[in-house]
């Protein structure tokens, strides 16, 4: 690791002058990228390929279940990220995607907690609710409240 490097994903050792984009948790930096399969599996090529296929199929099933949960009740995004975490135990591309996702989620959480952004979001929400209330009021004034069971056939 280079001290004071500006490369994304590098950890600056000297001082606390790290940018949020450049931070990588120490556990991620120490672990590195690559397979987390047990050594006896990595030692045999056929067994390791079989292991990778099994991890891929399991991760794919979990991601597919999460995609199904997106429009249905259930924690869709959580399950999708769980499938990505399963893939990340074996595949470098999934590890990189998870690192990028963790970084972006952390940045979004920090931005959401900014008082100025919270004030703006609350203001926009109130304006939106006022507009919807006015539109519903205009509709009710013009057409009134008609219950579905009282609609006459024409």
C-alpha cells in the first residue's frame, strides 16, 4: 500500500486525511481479492471448479429470489445483496461490486444525514403533499365522492 495514494481503493496510512471515496475497511484491505474456498478445495483444480459452480448457482438462486421479491412483499434488495455476498466469497468481480456498493451506500447515508439535505427533502415532500391535496380537493369538488357500489350503469 502506498502512503498518501490517490488511487481509489488504496488506504492512506499516514494521518486521517482520507477521502470517503478512497476508504476501504481494513478487513477488506487485509483479505485482498480472490477465492475464500478452503485450501484443500483450492489445491485440486476439478474440486475448485465444482466449488465455484456451486457457489455461482447458489448465489444466482438467492439473487433470483431477491429479484422476485422486488415487486412482491419481502426484503428484495437485502436478499439480492445477500446473493452478491455469496458470489463475493469466490469471485473477484462480485467482491469489487460489493466494495463499490458499500462505498456508495455509506456516502448516501452521510449525505442523507446532512441537515441541509434533510431540510430540502422535507420541504419538497411538504410541497408534493400540498399539490396532491389540492388535486384531490379539486377532483372531489368537481365530481364528489361516489362509492363504487353506487355507480349506475349507463
